[in-house]
C-alpha cells in the first residue's frame, strides 16, 4: 500500500513544473508541433513554467523570457521512445546488470520495472543526447506469458525518472507466447483466458487461491487489467492471432488493448481500426524472423495508418540497428517510402507523430507529452537540421522546461581521443 501511494505521488509530481524550469522563447526556427501537421518556417516556441504557451508563426515574444535565436534550427517535441528497456540494462550480456526479465521468478504479472530503473544508466544519457525525452519501459516475458508492469519515465538528469509507474501490463502471444505458455498456441490461449478469469474473480473478492494457477500477487496485478484501469500490451505478429486478440473483449469488455509488433497488421488493418485498438509496431520489418511474420512488409505501418489505425514506432531495445535513437531514421525511411512505386509510407508530419504525440497518447498522455500544443509539458528539442535526417543532431534538449546536459560516456570518449598524440601514454580516466 505504501509503495502504491509513493508511486501515485511520484506520478503526480512528475507532471508539475519543476522549480528550475526555464522561461524561454525560441524564435526564427522551423517548428514541427508533433501533431501530424507539416513543419512551419520562421516560427516561435514559447515556454513558461515548464509548459508550452504557444508554438507557430507570427507570435510575439513575452517580456522577461530568455530569447534563443533558432535561425537555421528545427524545433520539435521531445522524442517518445515506445516500449524499450532503457534504464534496465547496462551490458546486455552481463546478467548481473540486466533487469529486463526475471526468468526464475515465481511471479510474472506482478513484476514491476519501476524500482529497477537506473536513472544514471549510460543508455539513458546516450538516448537523451539524441533528443529522447520520455519513454515507456517494458519488461520482457520470461517466467510465463506475462512480463509484468511497465512504466513511463522521463530522461531528465535527476534521480526521479518515473512519470507513471504501473502504466501497463505486458503479455506475449504468437510464437513467443507459445514457447512460454506450454509449447503451442493452444496452451497460450488457455493460460491467458484462465489468468484473466482468475484476476476477475480476485478483484470481485471470489478468489480463494485454491487450485489457482496464478499466485496471489499475479492475480492482484491483473485486476486493474480486467477492469480497464491498466492497459494490456499484447505482443502479437500473425494476422490470425491479431483477430483472436481483438475478440477478447467478448468476455472482458473493459480491456484496454494495445498491440505490439503486429508484422502482419496490414492484413487485418480494417479490423484493428474498427476495434479502436492502437499499435506500437516494429519499424520497417520486411523479412520474417518466424512463421508468424511471413507477410511482413515495409509498408505495414503506412497501410495500417491509411486504414485508420493509430500507429507508433517502437520496440527498439538494444543492438546497433535497434537503439531507440534510431527511431528517427526509421521514421524518415517511412517518408521515403512514399516515393517508392507500390509502397505505402507516411508524410513528414505523420512520421514525426509516430515517435512523438502518438506513443505519448497511447501511454495515456495525449495532449500532455509529445506535442508543442499550448499547455503541454515542455519537452522540447532544438536540432541543427531536419530531425528525420540521419546527420541531424540536437543542439539543445529541454525536459519539463529544464535544459538538459547531453554529455555521456560516448561524448567523453570522443573528446578524450579527438587530438590523440600517439607518443602519449594512455590517458587516465578522471573518475
């Protein structure tokens, strides 16, 4: 109970402007608000008390605020990295530094990533230096089909990263779920159906624990899922599995579903759109890594969006090609797809929205994060060029209206060896 109160208090405080928030206006810049519209040249962004006051062309600069000349620069909302493991791992191959899963734990749905997130992780610092200001952090299912409860964090340079703890529950279906749930899809669906019914019984006070498959802690953790108070993020790829998941609401009408992966989503895009279920998709998957991704195509996101599905880019967790900071490049590639005959991509504004306002809205922060709309939290990034171009980098990053440091281990290594004299002894670290 104490932990629940502390997490609720932390989430509430995270949305209040910090005392050190700066009042500033960036003028003469190219501004993209993140809402799907195209960028506007010679525009201004005004921030006061940690919130966006206005963004657009022809704005007057309020008296008493710092004025930053944005000539030649681009201004966007901070990037929102959806479904990643930032802060949960330092070195992937070293189990002692990897808190992404708990394969030997007796618990699954009850696992909670919030206490394990390390705000000093170099992964967070590197991501912040590339314009990522918020992220949804997800555990990976390992001891069963449920992975546990994810959190939304900010990447600010302070010791309190949690924006919202216990923001969603993760469950894996498809081939991954089959492996974790008994060896086949039949076992996975039986496990999921039983778990949700047991959680419903627990929430209604009808659960004794006798002959139950769930632990008490797991049943309690799934209670908010069946009531719709906590979103259920479902990792699923195959079209037939997607259709099956959409039918879950027949028995559990309050489920707040979000689909992850969804490589074959374009085949059932109309069904997803009709159900009003948002998607966090792997960007530009075009080669199957399993039998549930046979119909993968780079046009997947574009086709789902065209059908009316709310789609965000996400699930970029680690390796060189999958670092969260590469999401900008993938969004740019979706723009390029519009020029490929027969392919379906996104406009520039739509592509930016997949890594800003849409993932924020899916996480429950629509209008508050991922946008430069009046009243939004002032997560703002100033770039030296088009942020969807590979060569562009941030020149200033603000979180909650506070300018953030962008130094990290990688930048220190760069400076250390920038003017290396090979006659020198190896330079010592200063800490």
